[in-house]
C-alpha cells in the first residue's frame, strides 16, 4: 500500500520515514513537511494511508487529514502526536482513524495497518465462508447466517466451490441430487425452493449480490466473498458434502 506522511519536523519525519519503510505492507511511501505540498501531490496520485502529525507548524493536522479524505474518501488516516491530548478531537470526527504516540515503532504502526486491512476487507466482502471442516457462513459483522433448509446452505457451498463458474439448474440438480438427477421434476422444483431460500437469507444479511443469475445459469460472485483458510491444514475441505 502507498503511505502519505506529513510531519512539520524534519527530524521527526526522518524517524517516521525509517519506521514506515520497514513495514512489510508498505510498497510506496511519500513524505512532506508542508501540508499544501501534500495536498498538491494527493490530487495527482493514489494513496491508501495517511500518517499526519496533529500539530503542524502553520496548520491543523486534523483539518489537513479531512482535506485529504475529500480527495480520496477511501483512504485510512492515522494521526501522530507527542501526547494524547487531541485524542478526543479525533474521536469526535466519527471516522475510522488511528492515533499513535511518538516515537512510533514498526510494531505499533503495523498494528494500525493490520486494522486498516481488516476494515478494508470488511468493506469489500459481503460474506465470509469457512470451508475447512463444517461449512459456515458469516455476514460483514461476523454474525452467522441462519438457514431454515440445510440444503440451501449446501447450494451456496456448491456455487462457491465452483469459484464463479456458472451452473444451470439441471447441472446443480445433477450434483446435489445425484441419485435420480435431472430427470425428476420434483428435484427441479426443490432446487427453486432452495434457491429462493438462499436469496432470502442473503438479502437479510445485506449480501444478495453474492449470487448472480443469468438466464437459467447461477454463479457466485467471488469478488464479494472472503474464503477463510482457517483449519486448512487440520480439517477436510467441505467434508459434509458428498460431491466434493
């Protein structure tokens, strides 16, 4: 990620530069002692994180941070200060921001970056699924999705297993109901019940776009799904389903 740093003290900025460049997630970093220079740069470049000293010489670091957020609303802000006296002012901004006391270490900065990554992840993905061991589905807040029909949950697992490749209703029936497959119209009717139940659960979780329908083809939008690898080395993949 690209980190934009602003600190009016040359020696402090030099120390910050050493810390920022040591963080493994930093791919690019730029440093300014003047807020106007930082704003000029920001209008022409993309950036992910702003590290700004609250008490700049001729301007307010909080106001500068808000101007940078107007340029890039998705950027994360981490304020730097010698003490905690401005912490309440930062909280009153009602934005997701960090607050680090100087001297800033690689460890404390990395914790802030880890938090930023987690927040970005939650914004991007609508659901999180665990596929190793029992199949579990969670909403953006980490709450489990509740299914009245276990096979609706299985339908979601199947589409995720296909990693975005579309399947027709008949193909889904052939996999999920392999005993008599596509010849049985009852299976097709049952599939549609499962599908509408799945859409209802996803809609209640604010995640309806996860499953896409194109004509009679269905697929999972994997860009909206976080597939957790927890227990990957300990548990089988989707162990409760015979079609894996």
